[in-house]
């Protein structure tokens, strides 16, 4: 990534999940020797512990994102699921400011993390940290605007309790013209650059227009999941996760105890670095790499081969890497020893509930050459 992209990512951009980590969790082999993961808010990291990796390296250019990731990991190590949810602000009964401050003081955090996050919490009067990222604050504003455009008849989709009921509602009652107007007004590069990305929004090459991209992706979201259970749709249209029906995977009843056991048996490290520079400096370290949407920020035909070569250097033979593409997929280029194995995981990819990303999976296979980096 270039200097401008690194500057964008150097602050607290994300405090919640905006990816469905069920994809990475399904693809990650159990008991992997070393997982390397873009930290983000930590919500995309935490579920991976359910597969009990022996070591996990959290990498991010932003120290605040690393601090927030450490907070999530230490909180999951210490707190039961109900208290974990309440501490971060999930659901209808979050902790009070006093309760949150008391629990924070008990967590075994590094000195830098404790100082940094205490300051962040203090500025918000110890409110829920999941709404303090730049992305979350922007979407809180956009959700209020979208709700006014779509109106009560559109938001009624959250009342549907089965997929059959939702499909019937979409066919008969959904105000499509209001939906299209909201997407047309909000789903624009100018809006996202102004509120979130500071002119670092990835260029668009996955659709003919901003409107087509977001309209198609959001339509897919409504086809694959029940709106009332989709945390991503709740953030987009309500701005908050006000009940326990739609929560990210980190809060899952199914996986939380496995996550706790995985954390306790894992060697965890935090590295402030560009992901690809870290991989280049640590040859063959990774059996699994969770790239998030970092390839979308490569931005050009010249930088795309460079980051993929660095990925190749850092991966162990047989290792897997999962890439997400937001708006932009890097141009096709030659790869050395990386095989596109996306087709093997089509089923799990097709069930990803945000649907906002295109997803690719690569495997390092010794001796392979002249493979293509597909889009």
C-alpha cells in the first residue's frame, strides 16, 4: 500500500465488524502452526481462535487498531459471553459507564494499550467502544438518513422471522423505489470519501457504477440472510446493534467457549506494520493469512504484483490466504507458486452474509509457476 493509504489506516477506523469471518473460520485448518491476520477492530481476528492455532500474529499499521484487538482478546480470555457483549456495548443491556470502567481496570492489558484506550473511553464518557471508529460513526449518520428515505415500510423487513416471509415481503411490500433512491444518494464515492475514507476509497472496477455495485451487493445480502439476524444490515440501516438477534461471530454462542480455549493455548503477538512488508521480512512464516480487503488498496497494475510477491514470500508451502476485494480487484498478473483455489470454497463464500466483498482464496504450492491472479 502507498503512503496515502497507510496514512488513512493509521487512526481508529474500525471498532466493529464489517466482515463475516465465518468464511475465514471455515477455511482455516485446525491447529495451524502460524496464522497472520490483519487486525482491524479485532472482531475479524477473535473467531479464528476457535480453530486453536498454535500462534497468531495480529498485524496493522494503526497502533489503535492493535490496541483494540488486544482489548478484545484479553476481554474474551477473562469474561463470560454475556459480560463480553455488555462490555463492548452489544445488545439491549450494555454495561453502564461505571461498570465498563471497572471491568476495563481488571483486564490484563499492556501499558500502551491501557493508556491509549483509557483516553479513548474517557472521551466518550466510557460509552460502548464498538461505535467509536470512524467507519461506525459515519454509518451511524448514514443509517439515520437511509431510514428516513426508506421509511417504516422499508424497515419493516426487520420484522420478518423466516426467509420465506422475507422473500414474500420483498416481492409484495418492499418499497423498491425508496430503496433505489437511498442507494443512489448514499452509495457514492463522494459520500464515502467525505465521511470515511479521506479520498482513499478504492477505485471501482467490480461494477459499471457505484450504484450498480452497492445495489447488487445489498440485494445479494437480502437473498442469503434474514435481515433481522444480519449485523451488517443492522449497522447500515439502524446504525446500532440494539438486540441479541444480529451480532458478529465474535459474540457467537456456538463458538465463544472454543475462542476462549484457543486464546489460552495460543502464542499471540501484535505487530505494527504494513502486512505485506511484515510477510516479506518473515519468509515462510504463515500457514494461513487473513488479508481482509488490503488487496483493494494496492490501487494499480504495478503495485498489485508487488504485494502478491510479498505474500508469496511470507507463506509456508501448503499455506492458505483469504483475500477480500472492496470495489477494486487488482489487475491480472503472473504469480509464482500461488494457486487460485477459490472454487474449492465456493459454498462457504456464497453464504457470507455481508455480500459487500468479492472473495478469493490462494494456496502456496511448491514448484508452480505462471498462475494467474484472477478477478
